[in-house]
């Protein structure tokens, strides 16, 4: 796995030194800060259930857009840029497995996405300050929500890597990833609505239940519940798309 | 070190490489020649494991590039035609990254990078961003990348492409210096530099291998030698002597004022035609002013076996269509 580790280090360094990454972080926290401020005051005014404060913050628009848009922006350059500049040739002819390169790039994107989320933990800490809100936030829901967010973004970043491996156009790769993310977040709920009673068919219901990320997120992770089938769903999805990315890259070696 | 057997590569309907076979022995510098689009880069990409062959086999240091691709790639240093380097990394950072990717152990990495930079002559731009170095340095950074893991085999695809004469000379010298420690396959369509650097050349055209041998030997064996003779006699008489000499075929003749003539003739493969003509002219009491056999240059040879074969193929194609 040394090839994956080397790729991970190089990619993470690229993310950390890219102005685009810092711009994303700046806009996200500016917007999120304003929304959190408003949400926190409303909780204070109405003496809201403080245990539900943390999960409710994940329903903010900033979270939705962060999850829908940013993974595509982070992964759009992964392979599309390498194809465009031709550096894919030196990368793929180095003595390293295609799968290691794919995993290293995905892990770096996921780690950087995690880094972007990390300061939001500090916001929760601030809310607990006695001279501020003196909130008593439950650790369980916060941890589970962050784990859920990590798994969901991991899945979206894995698809982003796959989209990036299909083209040498970085914008197209970003748009493909955003469409997938939008579809993942909204299509199962919409389908349930349009199918009406047909959605009650056992197989359709099971399928929609599995893929309805938004509902599952609210039902499980946001309530502090970690369901192994949910973890397996995301882990399987991540492996599936990383595998597809590897196949996509290796396809040039098919005679 | 490199063994290619009946290698073909097809992209859809296009046959880019057509059943080529060759070998490169340890310590050789072999020039891989061909016009643009001849199949050089495709062959090289198969050797480096970037593309798979459609049929045939290729081995690098005894490892099949299809079935033992990783092992084969560990033996290779590769410089692609358009050296793609990450513009946001410093040269030394880029080379450290490449060394790590190629599995150079952490403790040896610093020394390996320093050695590769010294060999390629990029120490003075080590702290510069890759995106800010000139094209010549870019090529040399690519060369340092190919050298950083100290592989026994180097494959350099058009290493002097787009460089000015001074940069070209520098790269050629570097490649020559590498011969002591590495086996080099060096592709180019610039004939003089291949002639300068390589001990052997392979000529590929339209995906087929047209020639394989030492540059001088190939040119010498060529049937395209020309004989020039000038003598103090009439044009008709000189033409008669040349035409009557076995192995010579008159190409053109001209009077040579005030009282002589000159004839240019194609010399068929084989020795002795020029000597026989000279002896016959002397025996007839004709003063010979010039008698020389001119070998074609590598450029003429290359032109003949590529353009010439094109014409033959076109003629054959035309004949086939006419028959149909």
C-alpha cells in the first residue's frame, strides 16, 4: 500500500495548498456561521431541546449544499486533470497498482473534506461555553452525525473519483458528480412521492429505504444511532465506485 | 533487456503497430526512428505498460509487460514525449514524490534525488516550481524523473522535441553519458541526433519495422549509392562506358565545358563497379577527372525507406483497385 500512502500525501498537500480549497472553506464557514448564529438564538429563545440542537444543525442549507456541491469540486481534478495535462501517463507507468492510486486519491479527498468539517466541532464547543449558551450537547448524536456525514461524503467522493476518471474535462467531471449527489439526496424521496401506493410493494419499499439517504440519515445517524446495515451500505458503495474507477483507469490496458 | 515479438496494437479499425519484432541488448543505446504517426509512441506505451498489446509479446528485463506489468515497470525509467510535471510542486519536491512512488526507500530517497538531478543537470532549478521552468529544463526534470529510481532500462520518447540547438546538444550529451550504466531506447524523428547518439537504429513506418541495424551499416548496405564520374570525352561516349559497366545504371548526364562530360549513375549493391569503370576509361586513354561513389546520408536513407515505401504501397494499391 506504499503507492496509496505516497499518493495520499501528495494529493492532500495539493488540496492544502490550493486556493480553491481555501475559498470553499471560507465561503462555507461564513455562511454556516451566520446560519448557526440564527439557529442558536432561536433555540435559546424557545428553550429548545438541546439534545436535538446538534442534529438539527445538519439540516441547514449550508450542510446540504456542502455535501452536494463540494465533493464534486474536490474530486473533479483527480483524474480529469491528469488526463488533460498528460501526467496520467507518468502516473500509470510508475510501478504502482492502479487501485493504490485510486485509493490514495480518494482517501486524500475524504481526509480534506473531513478537515473542512473539523472546525464545525469547535462551533459546538463554543455553544457549550458557560458564559455563552451553556448548552449540554449529547456526544452520541454528534459523533454519529459526524460518522454519517463522513460515510456519505466518502460515497460521494468515490463517485466523484469515478466521474473524474471518465473524462479529461474537469468541469464535466464536477457536474457529473454534482448530479449524482443531487440524485442520491433527492431522487428516492421524490420517487416515493410519485409512486404513491406502488411504493408500498415490498421490493420497491426495501430498495427505496436503502437508497433514501436523507431519510436514513435523519432516522439513524442524526439520532445517534449507528446501524451496521447503514455502514455496510456506504462502505459497499464506496468500494463499488472505487472499483469502477480502477476498472475505468485500467481499461486502456485492455487489448 | 527488451524483447518484442510480433507485437501489434490496434485502435478500433486503425492498426497502429503491425507485428514488429526487435531486441535491445544490455548497454545498447538504440534509436527508434520513424516519421510522426509511425507507431513509435504506441510501441513505447506498450513497453511501459500504459497500453496493452493487441497481439504479440513484449518483455522488459525478462518480465512480460502484460502478465508481470509491475515487475517490468520497476525496471524502467520512462520519459514521455510531452513531459507532464505538476506545475504546483517544486522540482525537488516532484522528484522526491516520484522517487517515493517508485519505491525508493525513505533513507535513500534524498541521495537518489540528488544523483538524478546531477545526472540530468537540474540542480540549479531544484527550488523552482515545475510550472516556472523553461521547456529545456522541463525535459531534463522528466529525465531526472526517469533516472531517480536508477532503473537499468531507460525509454525516452522524443527527449529533444521542441528544444533549441543548445538544449538539444545538452540532452544528447546526457543520453550518451547514460550509456555506461543503462540500456537506452531513444525515439526521435530527428535523424542527426539519433545518428549521433545511437549505436543501433530501428526504423518504424506505418506501424511496421523497416530497418534494424547500425546507422552506418544500414546506409552502406543501401542500394541507393550514387557514382559520379567526369572525364575528358563526349557525353555520348561516357554514357556508353558507364552503361556497359555491370552494376551501373545511368541516371543523368551532362556536358562539362570545355571538352568533357559528367555522368551520375546508380550503383547496385556490390563492390567493384566504380573500379571497373575507372580501369576501362584509363585503358581507353580517357582522362578521368572525377570518380566517386557517394553514400547516401541517413536522412536520404530514411526518406527512401519511408517515402519510397509509401509510393510503392500507393502504386500497389492503385494496381489492386484497377484490377478490381
